C-alpha cells in the first residue's frame, strides 16, 4: 500500500503541486485580512480541505475556488477601506442591495481605488491558473481519490458540527447573509406599513399654548459634520464665522453632544423619534416623529431636503418625511446634487404664513465628495490643496447656509437648531464614516441652539450640559421641551453608541480618535 501511495504521488506531482498552489493563493488574501486567531484557524482548515478536493473532483474544486476568489474581492475591499471585523459584512451587503443605483454609482466612484483593482487582478490571475489547471492537468489517482474524499468528508462534518461555518465564518457565511438581507428588505417594508398604520391612529395630547414660545422652529440637520473642524468648537481655521458672530449676542447656546450612530439611515430616526441606541426597531415602529408632535400642536410642518430622493434603504426617513404637511426634495440623487443654496431659493419662494411653522431642513452639508458641496467663489480655501481643506470648505459653506436661513426668519419668534446626523473621519490619507470598529470622530457632532426670545429652559439645558455631554438619541425630547410643547426634558447622558447597525453597540469613551 505504501509503495502504491508513493507511486501515485510521484506520478501526479505536477497535478498535486499546481492544485496546492491555487489553493494557497486563493486563501492567502483572507489570511492577510483575517480579524482574529479563531478565523485564521478556520481558514487553515479550509486550506486543507481545498487541497484534498481536486484528488476526487475537479468540478467541486472549481466551485470552491471561484466562490472564495469572488468573496476575496468583497472582503478585501471592506478590509482595505473600512477595517475588517466579522460583524460588518452583513450591513455592507445590506447597503449594497438596498441602495438605489445612483448611491451605488457614487460609492464606486468614491471608494474603489487602485488597491481594489490589484485585488481583482490577483483574483483573476488565480482563476486563470484554475483554467490552466482544468485544461492541461490530469491525474491517475485511485488510492488518493479515496483518501481525499474521506478527509474532505471527515473535516466537513466535524467543522460543521462544532463551529457551524455556514452561519458563522466567512467567506462561507456570505450567501446566508445575502439571503438574510433579502428577508430583511421584506421585513423593512412590513415595518414601514405597520408604522404608517400606527401613526394614523395615534392620539397625541396638545400642550398648553401659553408655554409655547416660538412661531418659527427650524431644525437644520447637517450631514457628516465633525465639530472638531468648526471654529465655534475651537478649530484653528475660521470655518464658522456666522455662528461665532451669533455667539457674541449671548443668544447662541453651544452644547457638547455626540451622535447616537455613524449611519444616516439610523441616526435620523433615532434623533427624531422615541427610538434610541438600545431600543431601535420597536420604538421607531411605535412612535411618531417630532413633525407629528408639532403638527398636533398646530404648527404647519415642512420636510425640506437637499439629499437624494429617498431610496429603499432610507425608507425609515421617507416614513418620517411623509408626516410633514409639505415635503420637498431638491435633488434626485447625490451625483446630480446642487449646493445647499437650492434650499434657500425654495425657502424664499415659500409663502409661509403668519402662524406657527416648524421646518426640518436636511442639508447636503459635508457629504462626500466634499469638493462638490460648496461654491468655489466663497470658499475659505480658494484653491483647496487637499481633502481636508475641501472638507473645511464644506463646513464653512454650511455656516453660510445657516446665516441665510437666519436672515430669512430673524424677525420672528425663532428657535434655530443646528446638529448633524453623524460626524466624519477626515485626514490627508482617508475619510468617511461607517467604520467598524468605529472612531470617536464619527460621533463628534455640533449641537447649537439660537433663540430670539428669552427662554429659561435653554438656560437650564445649558447648565445640564455642564454635567456631561448629551447623547442625541433623545434629541426629539429636547426639542419638544425647550419649545414648550412638552414638560419632559428626558436628557440622555449615555456613552453608548451604535456602529453600522443596531447589533453593534460601543462605549464612546473607549473609542480611538481617527487621527
């Protein structure tokens, strides 16, 4: 028997070595990107399995090699751009599947670079080797065929029994995650329908009109604004001249706060409804947004947005927008988006009434690509040399937008609030949000409030903020309290923040800064 095994091996050396080379090259990228020792051990077992397969089935070997190489491109991209943890593949797939086409095009244009191309070329090279292997190499295995199939079956049964790789370990978990995403899409549609039905029958008590101080309430929701790039919060460049001028009036309250999440599609629902970091889905489903709260208290409500017209993955935002009396989306998508000045044109043309009005203004702010978010003629850095200066220009431009909104309503009994859905990681080498594990910069957002009338509740809020930073998961309660339509302050000092999706909760204080 030993002599036969040796003879079979020497007779088929080329076949054995070439198959092993393809197996090693296939697993190599995932070895390099593997996030922990347990996953590395699993990959080592997978490599052994791959080496055994061509002894008894070229077809099965081909299926495994093709599948893993395609997975390498997906997993490698996430590892190169966002950092790789086993928990973050599913939400990336979810965004890709549920995003409208224009968002996918924007993502590809912004985040696919030479590293991805090299990874694709590497995978194509391995598949070329597989083609050569299938076409030009044959074997005469008999004993090895039996041994190989036995080893393959033994490893597969044991691994499946003990660690269930189909559900827990990538790349083999990817198909299951895709199926889960498709199920989630149907679930999201059902949730939105259930929420609409809930809001249709919800009964909200009206507040005491004597306590309502404001005729005009304007919430400007920024996009990807990191307060560490705002002069108002101590940044070295004059990126916020208007807000700093308002500060001199002693009517501007500059507060210390963090965003509850690092993704828009979760942050807006948490900011504007009773949902929070630990209880997202059920509380979002069973609560209205502040638009309905103000509408019940006889405010005409507006949702005015320069973001792209809502896609399927933003259906939670669409549901809230529909609660307003009037909705306006300035652009079809990010790629065609005009600067936020388009919202000023709409506001100036809007025939607002002399009664009470509440506006939710969702600006494009500092959404990448930053260079497209400001007018070059009024930029702080006229000829921006790098991405940080482009980002600072976008912050400077948002400050200008705030100044123009202020000019439009400054003679009214006005409450003007500016915050951002989440922050942004930004330096000369990299930028973005939605990393996992996340960075502090993705949650460090501005939170400023201006009032044209004296409001003791704002002074109280400012004193409360000295005790610790607010978590804006309870922003909706804060707005209702300071405006007088609610007596429940309900502040959150929680350090817990959500990263990418509701299952990932981190302590903000333990996170690293991006820089």
